[in-house]
């Protein structure tokens, strides 16, 4: 099985959990989730703009 750079974060996350350092991983996941929700909301709501020309 070949290891690709894209899967490197998974092995780092697994080693962090084994070392008991899941707090930082949880923070990163929560920040990415919140930013994703904000960007998704902005993208969906930007279609409701009206041009009053």
C-alpha cells in the first residue's frame, strides 16, 4: 500500500489521539466546521440579492 501526502493528516491525527492530544484536533475540526457553515450560508444567501437597476 502506497502512502500519499493527502492521507498524511490521517496518520498524524491517529498518532495525536493515541498520545492523548485530541484537544487540538477537536479545536481544528470545530473551526473548520464553523467556517464551512459560514461560507455555505454566504454562498446560498448571496443568490437572494436583487439588482434594482
